């Protein structure tokens, strides 16, 4: 169905010495054309080590920005510059500055779902895959401002036992996955394992509903479902991940908690836009060098922890 577009993109990739990185919430066909598909942590690592001269980022803007920060000498293209993130939009650099002004000894921990300006003010970045280990490694005597996702922040607090100042931001897709939907799906699949992304709003209620629920990043879900014997999984996150879960465990069955948990920003990237981005060198992600350097320090501190 997409053969012609696939061929065009493969040819253009060779001519441009380009690589396509895609997040697991991308459309199925975009995941299929990508050289690497992963979660935010995997994508950051891949962006940091690629030899390609051009990175086409099939994901949302903060992810493409992260790739550009880590690769100042390369061309990073986002096929649709309007692919934003409702969570990243909840906090501005001035909000972080205000906290730092009143907490001069404090540490700012920024989830990667933030703009480059916010990352530039952070001491360290985290993704959903490494937030617990990164926060555990921080000086226990300094106050922490965790931005912008309050549900991920609450998860980190539960896991580390460390109280933090949480910015009250949320992602509209994950905040919309609640107890009611979860209860219904779990009752339909009583033998299934339950996988939850930490951005989901149910928080401790999820664990109350099913104490052996696994809270993990999108890539954590892919690895975990491959490694266990269970045959059915109820999955609480954006539905794009189902393609990847099914691809790596074709004999298993995956059920989304909510079919309408769709990130419209992620779905703005299409094969046509990827082709046009390679063809017309659009849309370049450009960041002020000073902001980029500061944000890179926060990202590299994260990558150093793991
Ligand atoms: P992951 O880091 O788990 O891929 O999540 C990114 C994201 O945007 C979740 O909504
Ligand atoms: Fe942002 Fe939510 Fe979309 Fe992830 S799913 S990119 S947090 S809006």
C-alpha cells in the first residue's frame, strides 16, 4: 500500500545520508520505515551516537529538539513543526526561574517532555525509563523541583521515598486514562498482566486496583512483554505502542485500556511529510547555541546515569 512512498523515502535517505528516528506512538507505517523506533531515552541515545548527517525525527517537537541539542553539528528535521506536546506546554522557563530564585540551593529535574529553554535551566533531565534512578542519585540534602509531569513525579516519590516539589502539569492523553476505564478492561481480561505508563493519572489507584501492575516506559513495556510467559496484557498508554508490542510478541494479545488514547500531535507525522522533509530539507530544528549548550549539560548528566 505504501510501497511507492517507502521506495522514495529509502532513496532519499541514501542521497542525504539520513536516518529516521521514530517514537513508539507514531503511526504504524512511520514506525515501519524508521531506522530506529524507541522511547524517549532510546531515541536520545540513538541521536547521540548516529553517524548520519541528517536526522529526520518522527516524533514531537521536544524530541526533535533533544536530538538537535545532542547533535549541534548535524541537520535535524521535523516533518511537521506543529507536532507539539500538551505536557511540555504546561511550563515555561520563567516558571522554573521563579522556583530557582526562591530555592537557590535547589535542584531542577526536567522530564524530557520540556522545551530547550526549560532544559537549559535544569540540573538534570529524566525520561520515564530512568527518572527513578536519576532522582535516587541526587544529593539527598537539596530540595528538588520536578517538572512538568505530576503523575510521573508522584511515581518517583513513591519509588524513591523522596519528597519533591512537583509542577502540576499533565499530558491530556494519559490524564484521560482513569480508574473507570481500567476497571472495565481488567474485568474483561482478568488473567492479563497490566502495564501502565507513569504519566497516567490513576497513580496509586492503579496499584490499588491491581497491586502487581507494572509501571514502565513504552520501551520497558516492549521488553517486559517479551520476557514473561503471560499471554495477555492490558496496556495503559497511547495506542501507537500496540504496533510495536505486537510486532515483537506476535503470539501474545495486547488490549489498550482506552482505544481513544491517541496523541494527535504524534499522528501529525505522515510518510508524505517525511518524504517532503528529506526532499525540501524541512523543517530544520534550530536552537539558540547558548540555550543548547546548557540543555546539553542536563541531558548528558541524564545519559551518564543510564
Ligand atoms: P516514553 O519516554 O515512555 O517514550 O514516553 C514519552 C511520552 O511522550 C509519553 O507520553
Ligand atoms: Fe506529549 Fe502526551 Fe503526546 Fe506524550 S502523549 S507527546 S506527553 S501530548
